[in-house]
């Protein structure tokens, strides 16, 4: 071993003794993690750092201590074997043997409890081999380990665009932009997705020949395979923003309309942020999955739910908030024209669906959503 390795080994040996004497000391786990990072073992460093938050079981701890003691003596260990396999996979990749490199990394990923870095490499190779679904599955597995990876979100977006899954691409790129709002690749992908989905809509497009959207069948069998992995990362509002939004929304009439919604995750997030008025009434309009949405809404307390369509809305009282989701046909039902053109009704819509509605200003935008508020309203 060189001098750096000897110093690192000596430091780890002292720390391992400290762990054995007091396994409940989080500072010792953090110090071991720092030593491992010096040697370049990122995955094991993350493992020990996580133990500073949640103490491991005795069996896991004893196994990890034995592995690090082998390392300190200069003997081959699982850590060294991991580095060797990564180097071997890189050589195979550089020689054009993508399948062999992918198989090697896939086995390594399962051996090491699916670390994000290795999952991402497998996903990249699956994408190059042309298996979009498996590539997305590996990328999302890596995101389960570490959500704050904007480039991985953008890589999934690229896969979705290649499959003409415009709406899902827009949702996915927005997740990546949460972690890196100014990332040039993410901004470019979002623009491409909006253009391909024809998402830049104005109120002039209300004269659609289709009164109600039909179920979208573009994605075929991939929809069922992807649905179990769809997980959104929502923003945690700071206190000032939360109070501002609460002032706006809670003072509105507690009757909201929801068009084209499939899930209630947005409302569940709003509840966590304490943005929902008491005794809220939700009118569901043209939902592609009304039963699933109804089931989600039942998780909210003190909520009145009614089903409906755009037919017969002329006699309704104006809603306190009109919430729009992207429909499969990208067009807004013309029966909503009187309500969308009613300048006193706030609008909540995905980014790009409405191109600056008249007499309204955007007061909030995050997580792929925009809140348009009447100009005449005193905030």
C-alpha cells in the first residue's frame, strides 16, 4: 500500500475499534464514511453515513467491520472487487460489448443492494441497447435511492419523448427541474415536450369539435408497466409562500372544479401545505379515471365530492378555483368557455396549457403547475 492507503487504513482501524466499543455513536460512523470517501469508495461511504442516522443491526455491522479490516490489511475485499468489476465493465463498454457490460453491472447492482450510481449505468446501457422500458425501470430504481438527480430525470424524459409519451415527458422533466431549475438540458427537453404535445394553448382553442376528451390509447402496454413507478417529488413551501397562497385560496368560495384529473396527488400535497379551505367541495369533470380519483379524494377529510360533465354547467355557480389537467386530446371542452373567460375565476393548470389567460397574472409556479389569478383581485 502507498502512504495514503496506509494512513487511511490506520485511521479506519482506530475508528472500527471505537465502533465496537460504542456502536451507538453517530460521529464514529460519519468519520468512517469520510475515510472511505478519501479512498474513493462512494457507495460504502454512503452506507456508513446512513448508519449515523439509523444504527444497523449487529449482523450487518459485524460484516461491514470485517470487510473494512480486510481492506486495512491490504487484502482483496468486496470493496476492491466492486472497483475491479466496474473497471472490467468500462473496458467492455469501450470495446463495444454493451450487452456483456450491462449484464456485469446488473449483477453488481443486485450484489450491492442497488446503489444509484450503478443503477444509472445499467439504465444508460439498456437505453443504448434499445430497451426503453427496462432503461426507465433502472433509472427510476436509482431515483428511489437518491431522488435529487436531475440528469437522471432528464434521461427518463428523453426515453419518454422517444416513445411519443408527451404528457409523461412533461411531468418527468418538471421533476428534474425542481432540483436544477436552470439546467439547460432540462429546459430544452421541456420546450421540446411542450411543442410536441402542442401544449401551448390559448383560450381561442375552446371551439373544439370534441366536447369531452376520450381515453388516451397512445402508450399501449407501457402504461400499465410504468404506472406503479410514477412518484412525484413535491415542493416544500417556505413559510412566506405558504401564507401567501393560503390567503389567496382560503378566501375563495370553497367549491372547486377539476377537469381531466386522474389522481388527487396535487390536492393531497395542498392539504399537507394547509392550503385547502374548510368544507371544500370538489366537482369532478371528465375524469379519465373517475373511480380512482374518487378513491384518492376520500383520503381528504371534510370533502364533498360530486361527479359531472361539461353538459349542464350553464346553471352552476361560479367555482372558487378551476383546476385543469392535460387531456388526451390536448383541447379544452368548449362548454367551459364561459367559465374560462370569466375574469374573476382563478385558474390552476399545468405549465404551458394556458398561454397567459386574459385579465389574469401568474402568482405561483412550481412542480409543473401555474396558478393564474384575476388582476382585479386585491392580494
